[in-house]
C-alpha cells in the first residue's frame, strides 16, 4: 500500500508539468489570436481610411469636371489627375509671355467655375508654367533661361485671372521650366505638348505641405506666395 502511494506521488510532478505546459501553450495561442485580430482590425481601419480618401478624391474630380464641363467639351483645356492643362499655343506665341486675345478669352471663361469651385473648399489654385527643352536664349534673348520664361508665363496667367475676377488670395504662380515634361522632347510636336500652363487646386494655409510633391521641381517666384497677389511689372515683348 505504501509502495503504491509512493508511485502516485512520484508521477504527480509529471502531470503538473504537463498541465503547466498546456496552460502556457493555451496562453500563447490566445495572445497570438488577439494579436492577429488586432492586426486585422488595424488593416481594416487603414483600408476604410484609404477607401474614404479615394472617394473624396473621386468626388473632387467629378466636382471639378462638372465645374469645367463647357471648356472641357470645347477641347480647349484638359483635365487629368486634378490638373487643368492649357496648350501654350492657345495662350502665347513661341518664346513669348504676352497673352494672345484667344488666351485671355479662355482664361476669362474659367474664372467663374474655378472661383465657385474654390469657394466651397479649403483650397487655392496653383498656376504653373512649363517649357520645352530648347534653350530660350537662342530664340529670345529677353529671358535668361527656360525658368524665367515659364515663370513669366505663369505670372501672366495669374495676373489675367485676377484681372478677370479671381480673388488674389485664391491663387499663386509656380515655374517648372523644362522639368515635368508630359512626353519626351523628341520632336517638334512633342515639344509643343510640353509648352503649356497648368492649373491645379491644392490645399492652402497650414496644409500646403500636401502640395509639395506636385511642386517639387518648381522654382519659387518672388512676390507670388500664397494669399499674396503678384506685383512684378509685366514684361514687354521684344
């Protein structure tokens, strides 16, 4: 009888160790399960935020498209990824920053829809000038380089929009020179595509950092900071 009791006592630690092992495994499984569920909830939350962000962007695109329906239908402007594109030849003669009459009429037609669009949002309009890759000094010595030509064209468009009724606090100018080409400058047709002016609604005030990727290659134009009307005197064509 005593020997039997001794056998029971000798096997008890083994059962206790096995029970402790199973308890530990169960605890680890529960922790793992909780971790997986937390990760799934976080992923679901991030997905929901991304979906909402895309829905907002899509609503913004549709609103801008509706606001510009008439000029878009005429084919005089393009709208891609929230950027309004205008061919340089509609606005300026080659290597000039003097606005053509047709260009002024086009800009005038854009003021009302753009102003109405911006008034309902915490955004402002970035007016950007672009050139092709040919050195402007070989064709017009009035400008030091393509940066200056693109800057003056952006300023001309900005001033014209203000003259036609756009509040100065709603827009600013930026110059990209020959950077950010739409297509490789491999032909005269391609260069004509790259000579352009673009306008894009961007967040304003403290949120302007969000617009940094869009203006990454732009050179700052003195006197055209956000909420400030440009004051540089217009150039005279040679």
